[in-house]
C-alpha cells in the first residue's frame, strides 16, 4: 500500500467533503469535477449526460498524463477530448490509485482545497 498516496487522498476527500458539506466518495468527486469543467451552472441532466459529465472529469484528470487532449467545446458548450495514448493495462487497485493521484493533482492545481 502506498501510504503517502492514501494520506493525501484522505486529506483531499476530507477537504472536498467539508467544502461541499457532505461525505464524498470517488464517484461523487468525479461528478463534481466534471460539472466544474462543464461550467454550465445548475442544469437538469439526463442519466446519459451524467455519465458524460463523469467522462469529462476522467479526460480532464488524465490529460496531464498524456492520455487525452482537449479539442474544444461543441455548439452546446460541452468539452470534447481526443484519446492520445492507450491507458496501460491496470488491475482495479492500480486504476483506483491512478485516479486518486490524478484527483489529488487536480485539487492541488486548481486550489479547490
């Protein structure tokens, strides 16, 4: 176990949870980050749009690692990305750790915490 990663992850989750006033998990953090990147304020979303919001978050988080590149926004203001590199084959724990690291980096870069 990477104790430094887990320590940073718990601090990030605690800070984000305090900021938003409820206990958050990775899925809710991904959704919030996707909404942040969508930057449309309050809108009603369909189930498919909610999944797309999470996809926006994942692409945004993995862009600094070279896996995706932001291509621009469509006529409705939704961001689009191009896959630049294949993600490595990772087991579930390594995938989770990659996302934790990317979320921590995002929060540090955007100074949300």
